[in-house]
C-alpha cells in the first residue's frame, strides 16, 4: 500500500520533491517503509504544469485535497502566511499529517499550529524551514535530546553571506555584490527580507524553540541587516584580523535568553569565518558536545526538497507504525529574555570624521568603556573595545552622535 | 513509570552518561517521554565505584542484568570484541534493547548483531560508535533518507588529526607531537590503532553501511596511517598550498564503491583543511544537498556519553510507543568495490634522493603519468601529477624503487 501525499504549490521546491520521489524510489521505500506517491498538487495555473499532468492530478481547489481520504500527508510549499495557515489548519483538522518549509509561518504562527497538530494527533514537521540543506531542526530534537545548549550562532541567510563574501574577498561594493547575487539566483528581485535580517530573524525564532525550548517572537529582539554596512568597516575589520558575517545568535546568558540578528566580527581563523558565499552554517555550543559546526547549502530547489522529503519519510514511517502526533520538538522551557545589562561582548565601533580623539577618549572613559585598540583612518575612527554591556553601548550611542556602527566581536 | 537501563562498564563514558542523566533529567523526560533511570552497572571492581553505589546497583555478574525483567535497555560501554558481543547477543535474545558505542564490534560483527536485533524485535543503536560528538549516523539514516550520497570524506580520528596539526602548524616532529597528544589525553598509551589508521577504518566501514547501504569489511580496502608520514612531505605540501590530513573516504565511482583510509592533500582553503587538533569532521556530497560538512569533537567522555544518550532516548521513545525493532539504518544495497583501474586522483609523489630527473621523467612518460609540477629539494624529488589511476600508481611503485610516498590530492 503506497502512501499518498499532496503538494500545495509546485514551484522550484515542489518540482524538486517530484524529482527526488521519481529518482530515488527504492531508497525511499526502504527508509520510510512504504512507497510514497504524489497524488495531487494544488497549483494556480494547471496549464503551466502540463509536463507533470500525466504523473499526478493538478487542481486549483484545495478542497479536492482536503476531502480526499487517501491523502495522508499534505506538503505546504506555497509560502506566505495566508492562506498557508488556513490550509495547514484545515489539513490537520481533517487528520492529515503536514510538512511545511514555511519559516515565516512557523515563526509567526508556530505555537498555534503545533498545538493544533497535537490536538489532532497529527505530525507537523518543518525541518526545511531553517537552512534547507542543513538538517538542523531534526538534529536538535534528536541528537541534542539529553544535552543542554548554551549558544547557537548561525550564518542562516545565503543571500547576505554571498554579498558579504563578495564585498570582503573581491572588494565589490554592496550594490555590485547584490546585483551579482541576483544574477546568480542567490538573491530575489526584492531582497528586502534578506538584507534587513528579517529572514534570518524568522529562522532564529524557530531555532530558539528547538535549542532552548523557549518561544520568542520576531519583535522580542534586535534585528540589524547588512543594508547599512559600509565597505570601510569590512576592510578595517579585515586589517584587524576579522571577517564580518551576518550572524543570528541565541545564547543562554546566566539563565536568560539573548537573541539577536546583526553583523558580527569573527576571527579570521574561526571555522565560521570560512563559510563563504551562499553556504549556511550553524555553530552549536553545548554542555556535553562542546562546539559543533554544521554547514551546507541554505536553500536551493534540491536541498530544500530533500529536507522536505526527510520530513515526509519520517511522517510516513510514523504513519506505518500508527504513531503520528508527537511534536517535532518536545523540549519546552520558559526563559526570560536578557536585559541590556546582562549582555556583554567586545565591540567594534566605527565613528564618523568630525570627532577629536580627545573628546572621544573622554566620553569612553566616562562610560567606563575599556579600549583595546583605537585607530584613525582617513579622518574616521575605529575602536575595538574590551567586553562592554549593551547598556554601555546604548549610552554611548545616545551621547555620541558620530557613532555610525557597532558590531559584536565573537570568539 | 521510569525506564530502567543498565550500563556494561562504568569508565569515562559510563560516568558521563551518569552525569547527563543526573543533570538533565527534566529535558530527558520531555524528549524521551519517560524518566530514565540507571538501575544497574556491570563493573570489574565495585570498590572502585563506591561514590555511585548509593545511586545504582553495582554488579560483577552480567546475569543479574540479563535476568532483571525491569531492565529494558542495556548500554554496552566495555569496548573490545568479547565478551561485548556475547553480552549484546544475550541481551537482545532476552528482549532487551541495546545501545553500544563499540565501533570495533559494529565494524566486525555488525551485520550479525543487526540481524539478531531484527529477529528479536529489539532496537540496536550505535550512533556513538563513529565520531562521538558528531551525530552522523542518525543524520545519515534520517536526513539523507531520500538523498543519494556520492562521497563521504572524514577526519574521523582525533589522535592523528591532533598529531598532524601540531606537525603542520608548530613544526613538531611526529614523535614530539605524539608525546604531546598522549600528555593531553588525545592519544592512548598504545596509539597503534589510531596512528596506523585502523580506528578510522572501523569507522569508515560503519559509515559506508549508512551512506551507501553497502556492507564492507575491514580487509576489503587499503588502510594507511600516519606512522610513516615524513615532516618533509608535510612541509612540501604546505609550500604547494595543501594541508595533509588522514582521510577516510568512501565514494561511489560509476556505481562501484571506493573505500580507503590514507593521508591526503587538501587545498588549504577547503573547510576540511581548517579542522584542527582533536576535532573530527565529515564532508558529505550528495545528489540533493550538495556538499555538507559536520564537525565537532570526535571523542571524549561527555561527547560520547551524549551520543549514547541520544540512542537511549530514541529507544525509550520507541519503547513508550511499543515500536522497538526497526533497524538503525534501513538502507541496503549491494555495490561492487572498485578495481585499480576505476579510481583516479591527482597524486602527490615523493621520491628518495638517488634518482636522476631524466630516469624519472622517462618512467613517468612510459607509464603515461601526466605531471603538473616537479620539484627537486635537498636531493629529493616531489611530483604533483594530474589525475592518474591507481593502476598507474601501482605500476610506478613496482618499477621505481625510490618512490617513498604517494598521497591522493582531494579537491
């Protein structure tokens, strides 16, 4: 008896799923315990997908999928919040298991949908929603099941990592690097969500739930993208032995949770500093395992499709054993978020021209900001501090109008 | 109802398991679905473990564990082939689920024990047997469930990676680096299995089963360690832009399986070249995911214990749902091993002094070995070839008595 599934959406990821099921049938049957067949796909315009019309039913009506009792798994690949949320809810309520790659949705309505899946005793899996090519969510929920994670650092947006790599290594300007990323398909026509850090923020919300068991929202933390990052700072960081990366961080600081998405300086010999172009990476520090790094493609049709298929296979395997309904992550804990006093890092500070060294030194001294290095370059000033609190940094920003950029320095 | 488990052996890993269960009780209960309690531990000398005698029963008699109906999971941490094999077999036959970290055992008697577990409808998991701190086996069996792997390259022995890093970066001699590794606990008093590549070979046997579904034995492939590696070659490789690492490789070459453990040259900008000291790493190339790299500690008490606990939790979760008995990896496929003609790599060749350039050139030309670079240094000769077959290399070794070393150059 084959397991019938339905796809909502038949774009690049959907086509990738189709291809994997066609090419790797035998392995899929071995690993899932059943043959997996795509019975129906929801599309806007069936005429656009005539090439696959022989293999599966195309429909423009979600009800056809919802009311088909043969369909056991619904794979949501439409993206966006609505109607994805409604379709998934309806599918769960109809007793169907769900796989989604939709990070915006899971970061926004995750708790609600997870609770619904539990009530309906259905599986809801979304490994592909974070770093498609890195099996991070499943790893966090299984291999870290007995371990306590203290920090997760992620390069979790391929577009920005591509742009930063090109700026840093080839000396391209931000605009030129973005244009190149778009031409190569690493950036969308509208890259806003990527370059402002919002995409990475969605992912860190989901990662925090798995790594710390703690539910946070996209408005609970600071998000800074790379759209205001200057060539000047990339070059200065390099001269000091650092690489600038857009890092999503979630860290247990004395029992409170610190979350942020921002450009950070990494020492050039750190493994994370070597993660280039569209590649993603996650560095996890934990009590038992120490430091582990996972790296791979963050997106792309086949990587995301493969991640979706891992979920489909896990749900199929559960279906065969009649044990659907266990949450994707069982870990749950309430953690307070850190306040500005709790968070301490060394910072790279970049000041605009006009200030005298005397005035700046006086202010830094007044705020008790210890300085490791101070450099004047082309009438600008760059300061590397020792560890300071975010509170100190915020005070500095208020009192010094020339502070243009401040980036955490990670170890 | 708590799940009772027993430990066979209470050394560093066993103590690590004890500590994790004590410290992370709450998370373990959430993720496994049950409280997990160590009821008994098999030890040689109970007097040595008086500090834990209050928490669990110590016994010198395996029968006490075997005949205890309350014990649902037996965790084998004794190492060695016998009596580990017999104890595991007895436990499975008594309907107990088994976790083991024993790579020698799984590489040698894996198929037999896996078949026994299936017959007895018990779980047999061994994620900790390969690269303790990297959850690679579970990842291969779940996240690669629909993907076809084409190559796996592993730095899977911490001792040798530590020695090579110290030789390469600090210029230490092999003996000095080994001594340092021993002092720091990264090498055992008798490092034979590590430095001869045997330890890595056991791991690549297990990895091949998970990555390619194919059963191979330790005698089916070439194993070369680092015990004959010369400082000279490490330095020459560096001058040419390469780093030498001990790599376990398993690769699908036109449908046949190539397996080898040997020192290899990696380009210095490759991520794998940056994996230093005792750290392990696995680079996996696959159809859908492209290239992914997983890195973390390869061994150590707490990393291995954490990996063991992932298995204990998975088996507990299965036990709660009454679904024990599914193999750890379902993927199974018969692949022929490659012959010497099938395998082609560029090679780094190192020749001893006596040969004239003329004689060498003539021989290389006769064997149709294309040369990319040839260097004479201190009356020695180093050659970088283009891609050549292992057959050509073997012919060269037979016909040229001065060939002292040959290492694959990986991309």
